[in-house]
């Protein structure tokens, strides 16, 4: 009788461990899914350009150089940028550190002394094929050239 009681208690103990293991597994898998989604949400915001080619941070700040990757439900892959003069627009897709930019265009105003950044950015953006978010920074690169941004909502 005592052996039988011991077996029942052992079975209940194993069932409890199994249930706790299942709960732990579900909790961890839900958390990692939320983290990858929040990473994408962190991408979709306004970013200020702080490092690019030979431009100083002061020059980039004065020009208010930025890309706005905020999602627009009517045009989900269309985004905008401003590099000191014209409004720019482009199409982009982001997936697991890979980026694809296309359809880069802009309005056609002339701004004396403010066009170099815009011209270089418009030429280089379609070549950017990788992105990484580290803290409040977004970096775009093609392996040779790099554009570094800081989140506009970060103080």
C-alpha cells in the first residue's frame, strides 16, 4: 500500500513539473515574439542623421537632416526624408537586418549652399542594404558607406 501511495505522489510530482515546464516555455516564446515585433516598431519613427561621409554633426543638425520611417497605413512602404532643402520620398522594405530602398525622388527647389548633402544622400540611399538598431541609434550600410541616425524622440 505504501509503495502504491509513493507511485501516485511521484506521478503527481512529474505532472506538476511537466505543467510548469509548459508554462515556462509558453512564457519565453511569447516574450521573444514580442521583442522582435518591438524591434520593428522601434524602426518606424523619425531619425535624425548624425554621421555621414565628411559632414560634421553640426552641419547635419543645422540642415535638420532626417528620415521619417513612421508607418503610413495608406502607403505602408513609403517614407520621407529631408536633407536641408527639398522634401524627399522613397520606398523601403525592412526584414531581419536587411533593407531595400528604391524609388528615391524629391521636390525640385534650389537652395544655395544646401544641396550637396541631398545629392549624396539621394545617390547612396538605394545602395544601403543592411540596418541595425543599437539603443537609440539606427545605422544603414552597404558594407562600404554608412549612415548613422539617432531617434528624434531621444533627448
